[in-house]
């Protein structure tokens, strides 16, 4: 492969990444019951699962959206029976959300589908390439996390 300039690299990444993201999302959605859950709702479910129980304002912050926007997203997920709102016993103004048993089942099913897709895709490349890819992704993740911390405190 010829050496790429940073601009050429950027163009290639911008060409490839949306296709990869679209295919991962398409695959995830095809695995969901009745196709009711949207990609932003899936991301919200992932964060709720990771935190077990989370304040709505914290969930909005993690997703980089307004509290009004997260309210609409959560409302639909609650309507489907995947999340439940929980009041804070010490402060009625604080609302938390957590997965219901039905939401846990959905998340587990989604996670199995994601794992199967990753195994299918990355089973086609060598162990060394997978390790290098993971190393690069981890480095990118850490750089983005650092950037977010700096932006948050400025």
C-alpha cells in the first residue's frame, strides 16, 4: 500500500467508517424484537446496563444530548418495558433509570448478536491483525477520553 498523507488517510477513514457503522447498526437492529428500538435507544440501553442504575441527567451527559432529548428517548424505552424510572428516596427531583428484566433479556440478546458479528468479521483476519486493531482502537478511545476530560473542565 502506498504511503498516504494525513488528508488521504482521513478521506479513506471517512469513506469506510460510515459503512462499517451502518452494517453494525443494521445487524443489531435486525436482532431486536419487533424492530422498535432505535440506534440512540440502543446506546442508552448500553449505558444503563453498564451503570446498573443511572440518573437521567448523567445519561444525557454521557450521550451528549439535552435532558429534554433523553426524556423522549427514555420515555419510548419505558413504554416498551425495557427500562423503569426510579425516584431517588433522598431527592424527589432526581430520577434514575434501570433495566427491567425484559430490558436485561433484550440487552443480553443484543450483546450475543454483537459478539457473534464481531467473531464473524474478525475471524477473517489474523490474530496479529486483531491485536493490532484492538491496540489502535484502545489508543483512539484513550485519546478521545482525554479530549473529553479537557473539554469538560475548560
